[in-house]
C-alpha cells in the first residue's frame, strides 16, 4: 500500500504550478474570463508543447502512454489556477472518447491525431432539452444521424456543451437507425455535403436559428463561470464523420464519465485549496477590534473546517483517480464518492472563504467569486452530490447482499 | 500510488484471517460492542493469545518485544480484527500511549521493566493527565509532586481514566515546580496503582456506564526512578504520548466507523413498521450514502497520513483531520440510525431494537467530540499549527 505521488508526478506538479503561476496570474485570468470566449486561444499550442495533452492516451494511439494519475495532477493544478482554456473539455471529455473509439476502427477520422498534434481542440455534446441529462443516458438521445452519399449528417439540438465556442470540433452523441453512436462535427468546416438528407426537419431546424441547411450553429450562453462556458449546438443535416459505431456508444460514454468525474474531483480540490490559501492569507493580517481576525475562533474554526473538507476531498479524489487509472472494479463508487465530496467541498471552501473575509470577499474585483463560480459549475456538472449519493445508496441498500460495503483491498482491484 | 497489498502484506492478512477464524470464540463476533462487552476475565487471556501469536506491538522494535513490522501491518491488523468482530487488546492505553512514550523517553531499566508485561497484558495501564481544573488545558495540571528523599509525594486528583480500576500502572503528569512557568513546572511519572493513598472511584456517564474513573492521590509515594524524562520536562514527554495517541488512532477509527456503517446499512435494509424498509426513504438513502462517503474519506485520509509517516517519519498534516472527522461523522451516524427506529428508539433495554445497541451508541458518541482532544481544540490545532493562523490565546 502506497498513497503518495511518485517523484516524477511531484515534478510534473511543480512544473505545472510554475507555468500556470507565470502564464495565468489572476489579472490575466480575469482578462480572459471577461473577454468574448472566456478562453485563451494562445493557451493550446503551449499546453501541447508542455505535454499536457494526451498524457494518458496509449502510445499505440499517439499519446504519451502515462497514467491517468499523472493527468489528475494537472487537473488539480488547472483548477487551482482557473486555467482559461478548454482543457477539461478536450482532455477530460473528448480525448477519452477518441481514445476509446480508436481501437474500434471505423476510424478514418483524424481528430485524435489532430488534438494530439495541437491542431484541434474538442468537446463532447450529449445533453438535449428533452433528452439525455447524464452522459450515459443514451436511451434518451434524439439527435439523429443519417447516411449521406459522402458519409453522415446530424440533425437536432444539443444543450449545455462545455467550452463549445472555444473549440474546433465537437463529438456528438446521436442516434442512427442501428442505435446510438458518436460522430465528429468540424466547427470550422463549411456547409457542403449534408444538405440532401432529412431535408424537411433540417430545414426547419436551420430556419429556426436563421442558418443554412448543413451548418453547425453555436449558440453561446452567458454562464456564471465565465472561464467554462456552456453553449447549445444546432445541427441541421450537418456533415459529420463516424467515431463510434451506432449501438456502441454506451460503454465508451461510461468510461468517459468515470474519467470526467475523477478529473472534476481533482479540479475541485485545486479550487478548494486556493480558496483556503486566499482566506488564510487575509485572516492572518486583517485587523479588527485591535486584533488579527484569524485569532477569533469564529473565524479560525471556519478556516479549519475548510482545511478538513479539502483534505477529505483530496483523499477521495486520489482514490478515484487511482481506481480509474488501474481500471479497478470499485471505480464507479470511488468516482461517485469523490465527485460528490470534492464538488461540495469546493463550494463549501469558497462560501466559507467569502464569509471569513467579510465584505471584500463579496466584491467583483476580488478573486474569490471566480473560484466560487467554478466550484458551483463543478458541483452541478454530471450530477450534484445527491445524485451520486443516490448511486452509492443503490449499491449499498438495494444489492442482494451487502456484507462489506467497503472496497476489499485484500483481494486487490 | 497503489492501494493494493504487497505480496507480503497479503500473506500477513491471510494468515491473520485464518488465525482469527481458528481462535476467536464463535459467539464473540455477534456480541454488541458496548462497554463491558468483554470482561477483563475474557479480554486478558484473549490479549495474551494475540501476544503469543505475534500480533501485539507489531510496529514496536524487536528489541522491546515487538515485531518490527511496517505501519501498514498495524493497519491490516486493525482492519481484520474489526471485520472479524474481535475485541481489542485490553491494554489500549499501554500500547497506544504509555509504551511509545517509554520507548521514546525511558531509561533502559524502565524499558526492560515495563514493556514486555505491557505487551502480554500481564500489566494494564491507565492515564493520569486530565484534572477537574485541567481538561483541554493540560498544562494547567495542579496535582503536586514534592521530592522527599528518593520519592515524590503526590497529592491531587485525576479524572477520565479508563481502566484505572484494574490498572497496575498510571502514566501521571504532575506539577513538580509551582514557581516555574506553566509548561515548565511539570514532570511525568509512572505510578503504581496499588500504592497506599490511591483511591479509584468510577465516574458514571450519560450512558449510565462507569467507563471512566476518578483517581485521588493522598500522600502517594512514587520512587524518583519512576520518572520518565527529566524533572520539569513533563510537558515534552506528554506531547510524545499525545502524538502517539493521535498518530496510531486513524486505523482504529476507520475500523470502528466501518463497523458502524455496516450496522447502519443493515438497519436501513431491515423492514420496520408496516414492512417498510427505512432504505426506501430517499432522505435516508442520501444520508446513508453520505455516511459511506465519510467512511471512505476517513480511510483514505488515514492512508495518506500513514504513507507520509512511512516516508518522512512524521504523519502528514492531513492526519490532524482524522479524529475530528470521525467523531462528528459518528455522531451523525448514530443519530441517523436511531431515527430509523421511530418511537421504538426510546426503548433502551427490553424490547429495544438490537437490545438497545443504537441507544447506547448515540449517547456514547457525544463523548467522541470531547475525549482525546475536543473538537474545539482540534480546530485550534488545525488553524494554528497546520494552516498557520496566529495563536488565539
């Protein structure tokens, strides 16, 4: 049993922190966050150069073949810095899907290679207004995929796509005659090639947003967290290439979901840690009634409680990351525990930091609200804590027998 | 990072499982773990059996009768004995507090005199730290020890001493210099509990059980050779004791909480009034799942702390979280469990669910946030020594 990061992983963390501190000081994050995209287009080539993209993608598929544990170190640091780039969307959501799709063949698609080369960024689109909420709700998918003389075309609207306006490509969960699969839509491509299929529905969809049939229309939303925005994607017989064959999407999305949950737990730990530091720094020096406010237990115990929540969340996040990295049977429960606890811990940390700091923590100019909003976004993403606890409860309370609900380390993973 | 047992750990675990299966009396595992669950007449021979099989003092140096094993073995031992429902060694205070302090500060004579009978449960230890006027503020201890020839003469009162009624020895913090500054006037003695002038009175708690005792000292003579460390160094020696109390606690707390969560799940799955399962109430489901998450958080925080202990020789800062988290989580758990019983929750003996198990646990859990460092003291420690906020006092 060994619950520590390796020397290499610690070096990776130190290098990442140095880079992010240097490149994304808070003033720069704010500048990007309040800009048009909420994302720094200059970030991507640098992240690729640093080796942050494809770290855990197998070497056979062009990645670095390292462990997901290495990647979680980066997610934690990215959360800590509020890195304004589509890192979670591309590395946390799209790459796992692309890597899972790669061995399935079907693959004349070049998106995986493009992302690894730093030429493309991507996100994943699964949610719909009357369709899927969770990533794995494939039964509810209604965006359609139809064959065209040249390939495929997709029609329908996807909601709440992370970092949609900041990426070059979208992996879309859609339904063909033979079931639900994954397709790639190139947001930089023109509109040629899709217009012939499903023309009536497609025409109506396109008309509703004032676009041409064949176009992919990005509808950006104003989002509380300005560094991770959500957008809707309107597809009207839009040309697409097949990534995962119809009927094969669910197991791929299950894997994507576990990674996303563990990655978000890592991010949440980074957010909570930064909130603790900000609040501690302030309460060490701010004076009221002739005393530093950190000497008042009403304040210091709040800080201690943030520390406790952070440490507990961190332990669960690393457990989940390890379980995902080795494909342990306990991974789904570990990810549910980690995401629920870490998401809530980040919100708790931000809220208590705001309170401990008094008025200044409530101002727009202070960094805290940026962290708070990221925490809220993480907490909401792919299910609030109680939804993950519902999954845990099902395993504990409805399974035929529960003698030892704890993972059995004796028999390994 | 790897949570799986190494081949050596796996083999130790499987040997221990077999040993427990062969040696634990069949009816013990199903008894309710209340105080007095095992009488000293049962617990002492059981402890001796553990000792003879090499399961006591696992991490202690071999030269002092231990096994010289890594800390992970102690963790495995606690996990497996908890899962098997086996009672702990009777000498908890000796193993967790007195022994490590003697190893750290004792003379060779003291080590060879005290350690072996402590491991084998021939001698039982109790703790004389807290006083009616010195609880969290241990350095305020006023029990006096006055030098008289080769003895100290001790007068005063200690409180909250488990096992004092059957103990052979007491680790005792006394004031030897009333003129010195608060922390500098203390010394650390080993008192023979059979000395004339010692009176032990049971202290009844809100559970009704006398789990703790008061100890009264009237002109009790303690030989100077029974002092641990130098005169006036008592505070520093006591800090070693408390460090060990907290350092080795994590696994025991995880094991205890795992046991409790298992019981909670069982209760929630058991149909109650009108055949309804508590587990079918969505609010209950959420709360039970949260308890399970709390348990895993404790387990892996403890693993992290242990890894730091193995690699750096000291538990990591995360270790300060364990007792605080466990105690508050256990209070939520017992309260939740009791609420699943409806008005039957008010029965505490005849006709009570599981013989009043949860009624007892709920009351007992209120002590969890007070004993071994109140939650308020632990939050002070975290805020000041870990996060680095200025001292509140």
